[in-house]
């Protein structure tokens, strides 16, 4: 077996408000949410909705809970990689495991941006 570096998860997605409803996986249709290769999830950021902290998602790798992200900026603002990202540590994502971002509440007006790396 070759000794290869494990690649990071990379999901950068803009989600319409209508799709960001409580209980839905807002990254379900992103092709980078699952891979045949092992990966690592280190951090995540969330922006959008009406007001800061009025929208949140819970991050899962398969059935394993990783953490919760709150929107740090209102709609229209971009995620600042240096200021808005929340560390998760080095979460191993096995081959074939799905990374999910389950909305905890309905998003207000404005789209939602999520970045997982």
C-alpha cells in the first residue's frame, strides 16, 4: 500500500434560502460531500440568512457528530477564511463516508454560504 497524504474535504457552496430548511442536508447534492478517497475535515464556516447567529447547521461525517456552525455574517457577505472558520481538529473521513450539514432552523431571507475544508 502506498503512503499518501490524506486530502482535505473541500465543500464551498451557496445554498438558496428555500433549500436551507430545518432538517435538510444543505450540501446533499454537492459532489464533494462524498469521495472514494480518505479525507480529513479540519474547519468550517457559515454565512448568510438575515442576521448573525440566526441560522445554524450540524456537521456529520457519516453518523458521527462533528460540530455546529452558526452564521457569522448576514446575507451577501463572504466567508473570511482567516476570521470566520471554526476549527474541528483533524476529523478523519473514511472512503465513501458522507459529510453532511443538517440545517437546525429555517434560514431567513438571503442565501447561505458554507465552506468546509
